C-alpha cells in the first residue's frame, strides 16, 4: 500500500471513529501526520550511482571462465598494453628532461 492509500485508509478510519466532530481537513492532516509518523525510512545505504554491468575485476570465477578463459586473456593483454604505454610515456618524459638538462649545462 503506497502512502496516499495509507492516508486515505487512516482518514476513513478516523472519520468512522470520530464522526463529524472534526472537519475533513483536520482529519486528513492528522491522517497524513500519522502515516508519516509510522513510515519506515528508506534504506539508501546500498545506493550506487554506477551504471552498467559489474566491472570485469569483480566477476565471479565461473562467469569469467565461461568462455574457456579468453576474456581473461584479452583483459590481461589490454592491461599489459596500457601499462607498457604508460611506461613508454614516462621514459619519454624522463629522456626529454635529461636532454633538456644536458642542453642547459652545455649552453
């Protein structure tokens, strides 16, 4: 039962119980207050903003090996390429700085 349905049910019970001693507005306000009072707060502790599937590193072993290990092999190959690319960039930067330092000492 959603919140409006709960408010309506409580309102009807209040109307049946107290009769015409209170206005409809007062009963509706009190019904809404009662529903809010006893509402269970939502648990947002497991809320995640991530979209898409589970990252490959978090797959279960049987799911990752379902194709005989080819996905793992491909993943490792791509990771190795990325690592080599980063190392090559670092070496290039280091060599460039070394050349610059050498050039400045010669000049």
